[in-house]
C-alpha cells in the first residue's frame, strides 16, 4: 500500500511542482502569474496536437513523438506566455486581470481549435486528442530497497525530466547572475534598474520561462492522468500550483515539499478508500484530504511568509 | 490620427467610460475578423447574440414565447453574475483578491437548497429565508478566509483555492449520497415555493421566468456604491486597500476591515449562489466548481471594479454567454466562439490603463506643441 501511495503521489506531485517552479520564476521577478492554469493547458494542447500528428509520421513503437511532443509543448507554453508578457509589461495591464484573461482565452481557444482541427484533419466531431498513456520504467536493483524502492518503481520518464529541470532551475535561480537579477527585480526593481539591469527584459524572460515550465506540467498530466487532451485538462491544477508556491514561500525547495505533501495526501486518500472498500461516493469525501491538510498546515507554516516586495506592481521608471 | 483619438476619448471626465466603450468596440471588430475567417457574417452573428437574449426580435418564436420571455430569462442569468462581480469588487477595494467566489456560491446554494429548498415552507417565508441562508453561509466562508489571513497570515488566494475544492467535494459527496436525482444526476430540484425565479408564469398568453432577485441586485449595487463612496466604512476599507501602514497610522483597524470586507464579499457571493442554484438552475450539478465565480473576476475588472460598472459589464458578458446558445444553433458555429470573443474583449479591457496613459501623454504633447506655436 505504501508503494502505491509513493508511486501515485510522485506522479501527481512532480508535474504540479514544475508548474510551481515556473510560477516562482515569474513571481520572484515581480509578475503575479495567475495564468499558470491557462499556460499549462495551452502547452498541453500544443504538445498533444504534435503527438497526434507525429503519430502518423513515425513507426508505431517509436518513442520520438513522445519526446518531440514535450519539446513542442515547451515551445507552445513559452509562446503563449508572451501574451501575459505583452499585457503585463508592454501594456501595463493589471497582472491579476491579465492572468485571468489569459486563462479564459486558453480554455476558449484550445477547445475551439481542438474541435476545428479534429473536424478538418480527422473529420470527426470530438473535443479530444487521444494520447497513449506514457510508458513507465522500473530501475532494477534500486527498486528492491524496502519502502524507498517505490520511488524507483513504475516511474514516468517525465518525472526524471522534471527532477533534472528542477535542479537546473534551482541553480539558475540561486547561483547565477540572472537569478540574482531576477530576485532583485521582484524585491526592488528601482535599485535593480539603478544597477544597470533591464527590469522589463528580466521579467519578460522569467514569465516566458514560466510558460514553458507550466506546459511541461500540463503535458505530463495529459500523458498520465487523462491520457488525452480535452477541456478536462483545466481542472485547476494551475491554481493548486500557485497555492503550493505560496505555501513554499516562493522558494523552490519548500515548494517541492508542499507539492509532495499534497501528492502523497491525495494518493493516501485514494489508497485508503480501496483498503476500506467503501462505496465510491466516499471518494469525494476523501478527496478533500490534501486541501484540508494544506490549509491546516498553513496555520503553522505561514507565519513568516512574505511575498516578493514588488510583486504585482507595474514597473514605472518615473517612480524612483 | 492622434488628435482624433484624443478627441474621441476625451480628457478627464468620463474618460474611463469612453475608454471602456472604445476597447469593447475594438474587440468586436477583432471578433468580426474571427467570424469572417470561419466564413460567417459578423453582423448577423452579433444580431443572433442580441436575439438570443431578447434584445432584438427573433424571426420566429415557439408557442407562448416572444422577445419578452427571452429577455426575462436573460435577466435570470444576469442576476447571479451581478452579485458575483460585486463580491469580487468589494474585496478588491480592500486589496484582497477573492478567488473563492465559486466555492462560496456552491456552499450557499447547497445549504439553502437542502434546508429550505427541500422543505414544505410556503413561498412568503421560504424565499427570504433562502436569501438569508445564502448571506449567512457565504459570509461565514468569507469571514473564515479573512480571519485566516489576519490571524495566521495565510494568503487569501491560497485559502480560497483550498476552500473551493474542499467545499466542492463535500457538496458533491452529499449530493451523490443523499440528494441525487436519479434521472438528471443533479441534486433534487428545489421546491417552486423556495425558488427565487418564478418559473413558467403564464400571463398574457406567455410563459415567463421571472427573476425575483433582479431588482434586488441593482439595489445592492447602488447600496455598495453608496457604502464605498459615502460612508466611513467604505473609506476605511479603501484606506486599508491602498496602504496598510497608512491606514494603521490613521488608527484604522486592519484586522477588522479585512474580516469585514471578506464577510461582505462572502455574503454577496452567497446571494450569487442562491440566485444561481435556487433561482436560475434550480438544482446543483455535483463535481463541478461553478465557472461563474472565476468569470466574475474578469467581469468585475472590466467594470473597473466599480459597483455600477459591474452592472454594465455583467450585462455585456451575459449577452455573450447567454446569446451564444442561439448564435451557435443559428449559424452552426461552435459555442466556444462566444467565449473567444469574451476573452478578446477582456484583453482589450485589460489594456485600458495603457490607453489612458497614452491619451494623457498625447494630450500633453499636443498642448505643448500648440504652446510653442
């Protein structure tokens, strides 16, 4: 039972984590990013479309469509994030409005396009791109370790990808000049500007990156939980990722903790239901577990939470 | 060109209103381009939106229906939207972002449905009671978020998101276990006596749905406007929203105002919930967070988070969402096209601040140029 909890928990927590990391990049640079939900959906749309199209071009067992779809999703997410950049930085829109609007547009646009494309290319009326469920692998040897071995059992390839990305982003955020500039832009853009940093450029890159990272999260959900792209991808995982990053106080490692906690609570609830053999309606009651637990833990952990100082403020050079 | 734009948008008075209209006009043009691209006539498509909401007459009507019945059912959909956008506006005034409107709507709607909505109470008692329960439940959830924010420094966005899901799953559990209608798989419909919409009233040879809460929605908007602009309560809320430190220095309690604002915002969401679930729909669909709560954020911001502005922006957005059904049946286009146009409108509305700065700057430039001459 602990094995399933760990396996399912990781498979849920890691895609959420990569979205949160995207959110951290954007918010640490001073741009509120409620658009994660739309970004992950749009990215998953691009990736799934690519996967469906490539499936014709490659032999049945080829893994290429799988990897290429991640690449396309990443690119699509970055491209779509430029809309948020355009609204927030160029047109000085309120960042919350912009985020909500980007989400609304993503839902409308991807649903519309999915229907159109299905009709035009495959002449069927469907709002879905059906994908294969991602393959999984088990690390020989390591998976034999009691309890912890579950971490290496039935792993989705995207989990490895996300871990790699997390390490790189952690390095970029805390060990490179760009990371320092980014954090400076979120806390005190005026002094960053005085130090010769192009605030808007740093912020734009951060938001675009957050789009790409969210897209990887969205694509992973499309490959694992739903095994398709459909409007059902907009289940609110993006909002959960935002909650996780605030819980993690806008830093990468504590956010990983928050995501893992959430994922494990979720899979533990489901395992519990199966164990006790309760009727399926009780599923819904157990599903509240991660949310309530998060809220409860926040009571103890959010005392010293502090958002980046300039978060949500439009950067105005003249204000200095 | 520049001069024409400045002239069109005015200098100070009514500038925001004109800019809003301007951005709506531009987005309708963009919408037309989309419609032309998919091979539809934009004028007739927009006409369909208005016909579907009873603002223009349709070509033909089914028995016992005419323009007025369509318009009344449009008002029926509009009522909860006004309340929901007011809820977002009030919170924004205090610098709080209420993303939990959906959860509060659901909780209030559910509480009112299973208590009064399924009892045998007579209409004069049941209807006010439904609204009171809505206010209480919504206010309670809102107050909880406010209290958590003040007492434990929990960001209101996080607690609201967590509560949205928690409430949704609890409501889903209870509906599926105890109140499910075997045919529709939704919750058992509320009794006619407690429903805030009089459904299928037969007068003048018509069958009309009358939303009783609609006048109440307009009154509430005016009341909120009055409280915000003319009373100490409103002043304090806005002061806290503008600067915690300045407000504290002036002796305004941040704690009280955060909680007060969230209670008001929650109560408004609660009324939105009962007018939606015990009025417009009459039953609750399990397993879904109502999307209206999220759209209300955009609607409120389109209305410049002003209570009166909210009425107009709700009006506009509801025309798009409600008229879309008729549009898609008439033109054979996907229903999402209306959402697409809505999103475009919101994008341009989001840029209104930029347009305002641009106009102000251009005015200054023109004045300077004329001064030099």
